[in-house]
C-alpha cells in the first residue's frame, strides 16, 4: 500500500454510481462522497440526444450494465437511425452477439470508430467506470488521487449459454449459502495475474478492468457490499447478525447474516414491488415460507435459507434497510433501521467495499 492509504470505491447501480474516497486519517463523515448518474443513465441520455438530432451512434468501450442504455438504443433503431457498436460494447445488450445484431445493431471494429465519428456519428462511451474522468474531477476539487487501491461493485447476472442468466446468478448465492461463506469473502481480487472474478461475470470483470491503473482492485456484487456497509454502521459497533434489505433501483436483495456469514438470501426486481407486497414477501421469507420457485415464476431471482433457518429466522434480529427505494418499508412493522455509513445512506455499498478491501489486504 502507498503511504497515503487512500482508497477509491464505486458502487455502480441502475440509477446512480455512489463514490467514496476513503482516507484512514480522517473522520468517515468528512469523506469525499459523490452520488452521480450511473454510466448507463449517462449513455442512455447521450443516445436519446442523438435520436432527437437524427444522428447515427457509435457505441464503443467496455461491457457495462444495460437497462436504460438498451432501451435508448432500441428506441434509436426504431426511429430508423443507425446504431453501431464494437463487440465489447455490444455485449452490454446481450451475451449473444448474434441476438444483438438481430435487433439491428451493426458490429464494427475498434479501428473503424474514429472513421465513423469523423463521418458525423455520435460517439457514446460504454463502460461502468470512467476512471480518468473521475480522477480529473477529484483533482479539480483538490482531492489527492494517489490511491492505494480501488473497489467496484456491480450487479452481474452472469452468462449461462445453456439457460437462464437469472437462475445462473442465483446459483452463485446458493453455493455461498451452502458453504456459509463469510460476507467479506464474497469479493474478488481483480486485475493482473490474480484476477479472481469468474469469467462468467463479464460485466463485473469489465468494471474491475476499468480500475486497472490502481495498485490493488477489489470487485464484488452490490448485495454483499451493502450488507457489509450496513453491518458496520450500528450503535455500539459492527454487528455480525442482522437482516439487510437493499431496495435498489433495479434489484431488491434481502440477505441474512449470522456470525458474519451468509445464512439466507432473497432477490427480486424492485419494479414489481410496492410497500405492502415487499413487506409481505419479506415476512414470508424470514418465516421460511417463501419458495424460490414462486419468486422465479413472478420474475424474481429466488429465495433460499440455510437448513438451520428453514423454520424461520430468530426473532430480534435488526432489519437494516438501505437503498434509494428504502421508503417502500417506511411503514413496515418489522424492526427496521436505516443505516447511514459515513453519514450518508447512499454510501452503504462503498463503505462495504472499503471494509472488504481492507480486510483482504490488512490495511
């Protein structure tokens, strides 16, 4: 680690990217914090602007989260305008390039990008983490950028060429659950010869690769990042037993920690939930009465508990609620608390990333 000890953490969501600059010598509440539109939101806005102007788009860069930019690209194509993409950028839309081109996207080589832009096409950058731009922004505010390491979290469904990516993603959770993995071990060293990110997690590997200029990079899913961050922001010190509900813009994840290890997981899509439904599903999950098949048939990912919890989660565990849509549980009669690491609820994920990184490297 460099003399500064400063770390940079990015939690990439559907709506926002939440950024924390950790300085070990300072108070966490005084940390430099940014909540900015996520890269997929930025790219989608740029595509929509090109659509309004009637211009072709060239999409180039790393694989990133889709959602908003995919919808903008499809609307652009529906308007009869050209949408071209390099192979790595096109994987943002689907793991099958054949399916991407079937939607009307034209694949181009990296060497063709400059020529197309010179011919009037609009260049839209693909990638979840633009490190050079972020470092320039921080430097503009006088923030030192000699970071000792970096961390990034993103939700990645994973790529399964033989089945559902939703089920494939949840299978990673189920294996971690069966092994009762410690929460801070659900992260990967990324980059260089020690790249631990599974190759099936193409988006997460790409996001970690964008931080490759930093000395050490830790990467992981937004779910365990938020859980670790919430556990560390409790009266009287960090907890090891709790229920976390992270109500994000895209996904809602409920995870149970017992003795600091994963003991239960339920994952769904936020768009299908309102407050009463989420409250009901959480109660059923915590009582051991929410079948995984039911969640999947409704469009979610699944639900699973360890054998010791099949009869229900012990009473008295705090329910730590975080995420930009946490208001859905504001009226719940569950024992909810709203953690705010570094004085800011939006820093729950980055704070968890910092905790995982420091535990891995002993900083």
